[in-house]
């Protein structure tokens, strides 16, 4: 029986036995444990069943699966799954009505702009007024219209709600007439006012008013407007008694710096300022799509297919068009009109746009723009209504699943739950499957996007550089493969959690620093040369691919070449790396005038990124450089060997010995015996400093305060204390850099990061006097018996709840303890069980620090996946909000979801089976 068949049977068996009103399904870890499979293998099979519609996938935390057959046979039993599928269906429908999706760049350069606009629309009860900033023609009016459409489609305003537009420049020199138009006028208010007149404010009641060129609004107008923004009341011109009310959502737009053009009292009434990037600031993909869209309009208008010459596209991309999209649209229209006016083009079925059809002011800007450096092809635009499928690629569900899998195994690797070999084996398999899908699936079979060739050319150049300098032997089709990958991520409409992927890449970088450096260089070269923005996930894929090409030696000896001159070290390292086909040597080219101190500083920056515990081998060109070890030996863990008179022959001899896994000292002795060189060998004398780490689940700030408290108890010259990030400890374990730098004897904090062979003492145990024996045993090898007794006595005096709170917060400990006690008592009643004393003390500390953060407006917002937490733990959030309502009112704060998440984790870590 295959593993897939085993998983299918086990999933059906477990699905039949779950309680559908309490459980969503079965997670991959449960199945992997029951079948003896690796978790990522079980996850891969389950995801495959989901794609094949044999299993239902529930994207909770963790991800759950259910047999599709079992669910279909008895839907009534599985209420939670039914509700989840219903909500997913509803969510999909809602997304389809998102008017912002029509905006080019909504998921790219305008992503933040769109999110800000959505926030302004959705803010209760009646949205927020906001100011659009951008140079002329960037699309401020168009965006305002989309905001109005979004508000209607999302039911924030009625379907028949008005949308009024007014350009303030029209009446900039007549403030009285402006007031009449905006606020209305009473009969007789001015000459010719024969009747009462309704203003734009009243016309826009219940909807939106868009005021363009708001910087032309005179000060008198600003004063009247900020009164309306404040109170929602106004008077018509000529009225003195009657106050009118209107509920109007306001959008303002300007091309000017608001600080220079507005009264500060008016500016303070606008809580949100949204900056729209210019055409020049847009990435290449969006520029191409905009050009394509504008020519598409003309193709439909004149009912002719259009072919735009590649040089025309190149000029429009690079033209420094003052007027932005407005001028670009005009340039497109004029080029079509010019081409259409040609006698030959009148008869042709296809309109060909050439350079001479462009407006002269755009052509004359820069002769260099005529060079097609991006290898852009001619652009074909059909006059049919359908949007061409061969211009911009769309990500498929299958491609998205591949990427979710690679993120999952990379997360496991970063968390040390997936072994290095397994990560690389699974990673390259998924990489190849994704490339096959991109190249051979029907959707991509005949496609070659406009920017593909430009990317391929750049990748080829960078790969050639890597081969020359780092010995990375790439395949004939490597540049095409990587270009396909990058193009896919540039042109797909799917976005990934860049913040999470960045954290994963940080951890992967610690294990594969050389490969990460090369992957990053390749991505940055493409981004810089082609003005593109590449998704972070591409870096992970490229790193995996480069690692598959660079199957490096098992030796952990790091070797560098330092030589004076423009590229002496690079040339020698490049030849050696290329001949070995391995990234062995790191080159450092130093100017002739560089001192040993300059060289040491540069070398130290590199050393910080590598593990030198197995030794560092330095090849130098001059005897004077032999002395740099004096500046390095105090910073390096591991032996140092320095060999002079570096040459290509010497580097090849050293490289071959590194590949043979010879010890560092043997390499130095035998190499110098065969070559005209001498060596210095410096055995490591640096002993790792004994330290105690302080840490806190909520961040380094509280950890630093715990350190300060301990420093009142431990003298710095007796015991060194280091404040350190909890998430790094939890995720990296023993692999974290802190353990390479220090000999960690003890961890003190609010939550246990579970580091192997390192004891942990919680703050609550220190307060409850339960940590004496651990402290004594830990300090025994660091300080003498008398000092240990003194420290224990000091700890008894210092570690009382009130004193700890006094150290960690600015709040009155007597008052805050009572307030937190009341809140926790209310929470206990709601939860239906008593919290243990050590947990309560831990919560006293955590919640007191939380209140201080909220009071000083510095809450922790980086809780992992807050949206998922909010979705899965609605009841707990509600109970917590209710229990802490008095504290919120007393301190005039609001506890965010992220902070509630940390409270939840604190309880879950101590209460077995807690899940609400």
C-alpha cells in the first residue's frame, strides 16, 4: 500500500470519529504520527488530496483536513466545516465586488494606497476624511471615484448615495462665491440670489464629496470647512441663526505640500494623507500594463488591432512625463491619431505605431531612450473586447499550492523541525514542479511576456559573474529557468506574507549564508537594472536552486583571500572557485593605501555572518597583513591560520585540501612546505563568556528591564547578563547566534523558550522563592560560594511582585496589582476555572507591562498572524475585553488583538488542554 493510500484511509477513519460541532478536522501532524510519516510528507499528500478534490482543507491554525466523501455523506454532522465553507464562499463573492481590483498596481506599488483608502472607508461610524497627494495626472480623481464605488459595493453607503466633485481652483479668487457653491446660499445673500440655493454639502448628504485642488481653497473656506468636519454642521451663506446638518464623507486632493498650503487647524482635521506614486516611480510591470491598457482603449475605439513598436514602448516606459498618466494617455491618443492619419495605415487592418507617431516633446527628451536595452518585443493589442490572456500571466491555484508547500518546509527548517537535507530535497523537488507547471501547463505553454527576455538577459549576466567569481557552475538553461520563476512572481496576482518569509530567510541565511548572498545578489541585480519589485518568496526559491548547483563540501573551515589591488583577490578566488566548482574562497580586494586596521574592520563584518568555530584560513599577498590576527583573535572563536604570498597555485593547493577535509593546521603546514610561503597559526584563546539571558515573549523592551532588575542583584563583573529576543531563541534553539557568542548558563524570563541543556527560571518562580536551587547550581561554576549566598539574599529582597512591577513599569504597583487582580478574577469566572498562582503572577507582570505600553501608545502589534487569531478565538477575545473593560476605561486605552493574543498564549502554555 502506498503512503498516499494509507493517508486516504486514515483520513476517512479519523473524519468519521470527529465531533463536528467542536472539531474542524484532522491536522497533518496527527496523521504523520499515526502513520510514522514525516510531517511535511503527510502535509504534501493531504494538500495533493485537497487539490484533487478528495479532501476538504480548512485554513485555520493549524490547517485541518477532512475526507470529502465523509463530509458529503453527512453534512449535518459537521457544522463547523459547513459554516467555514459557507463563510469562504461569501468571502469570495465579496472580493469580486472590490472596485480597487480594477486599478493597475492595486497589488503592487498602490497596495498601501488601496489599504489606506479601504481603512478610511470602513472606519466607524462614517469613515475618515482623507487627502490624496500626487503630482498632476497620477490618477487622484480616478482613485476618488474607485473609493466611492468601493463604499457602495461594500454597503458602507447606500447604492443611490451621491458623489459630488468640485474643483476649488475655479473659485479660488472669489471666496464668497465658493462658500455659496459649497454650503449653499440663502435668498438675498448676494446680488442675483433670488432663491435659496442648495450647496454641494447638502447634495452630497449620505455620500461622498471630492474636493480637487484643495490647496486653492482660501483660508476663509478652510475655516468654514473644518467647522463642518468637526461638528457636521454648517450654515448657508447669508444665514445667521439656522444650523444645518449633513452626513458627508470627504475626499480632498492636492498637488502641493500640505504643510505649506493649509492652515494647521484645517490639516489636523484630516487624519489620513495618502501619497500616490508618479508614473516614473511605478515598477516596470505596471508601466507596461498601463501602456497596454491605454492602447487597448484606442483599439476598441477605432476598431483596429494595434501593433506598438518595441522602441515606442521603450520610450514611453522611460519618458519623464510631467503630467504622468494624463500625459501618457494623451501621448497614446496622439500616436494613434498620427498613425491613423497616414495614408497607408488608413487602408491597413492593423494600426502600426512607430516612433515618428509619438509627440515630438516626448521623443526629444533623451536620445538614449531609443536603445531597446530591455529587449522588449513589439506589443500587439487586439480590438476585441476580451482581455488578452497572453500579455500578463495569472497565477493558478496549483502554482499557489506549490509555493505554500515550499513555505511550509522552509518554516519547518527555520524552526529546526525539518532537517537540512530534507529541506533541500523537498525544496528542489517543489521548485522543479513549479517550473514544469509554469513552462508546460496550457496557461503558459505559448506565453512569453514582454519583460521575460529582459529578465533572462540580466540573470545570464549575474550567473556568469557568479561563475567567474564564486565557481558556481550553472546549467545551460539556468538563466531561462530563473527568468521563468521571476517572471511568474512578478506577473502573478497572488501576494504572499513578505514579513513571515523575511523571517524565514533570516534563519535560512544563518545555515546557508553563501547561497543566500548569491540569491540576494541575483534578485537585487534584476530589480535594480529593470526597475522591478520581486516578491520575497522568489529569493527562497532561487536560494534552493543555487544550493542544488553548489553542493558544497562538508568542511566548516572558512577561507578568505585578501590582496591589494582593484581585483587581485577576486581574480584568484574566481579561478579557484570556478575550477573546483565550489564556493570556497571569499575575496577581499583592498586599495594599496588600506591599513591592517581597515582590512580587519572589513573582515570582521564578514566574520559576523559565519561560524568560525572550525577555524578561519586567511591567504594574504603581503607580509604586513600577517599582523591582522592581532586585531581579530579577540573576536573569533576558533583557530586562525594566515598564509602569505598568495597566488592562484597556492589557492588551488589550499582549496583541494579543504575539499579533502584536512584539519586547519595540517593545511597550513603542508601548503607552505610546498610553496614559497610562510604561515602564522594562532590557536583560539578566546573563551566564551558565561552569561545569563533575560527574555520576554512580548519583546526585547521588557527583557532589558528584567536585566536592569537583575543587575541590582548581580554585579556586572560577577555575572554578565544579556537581554535577548524570545522569538529568536524559540525558533532557532541551539542554532541561534547567541550560543556561538556566549556560554549561556541560565535563561530568566516570562516564558520558557525550551533550549536544550539550558535551565530556565520564570519570573514568577523567582517571586515565589522557588528558584534558589537552580540559581545556586548555575552560579556554582561562575562565582565563589560567598558571592552566591549574597546573590541569593539579594534575590529574596528584590524579587517581590511589587518591586518587580516597580522596575518593569512606570505605574503605581499598589494600584495596578488591585486592578489586574479584579480583571483576572472576572476572567476566571468567565473561563470557568481558577488560574494557578504561578500563572497569575506571570499574568500580573505581563498585563502591567501591557497597560504601560498602551498608556505610552507603544503596543506590541507584531503578534504572529493576528487575523487568524481573531478569527479562531472570537469567544476568548470577547471574554477578555469584558474582563478588562474597567482597566480600559480607567487608563483610556483599548487593548488590541495582538496583546490579547499574548495573554492567550500565556494561559495556553500553562493550562493543559486550554483552547477557546
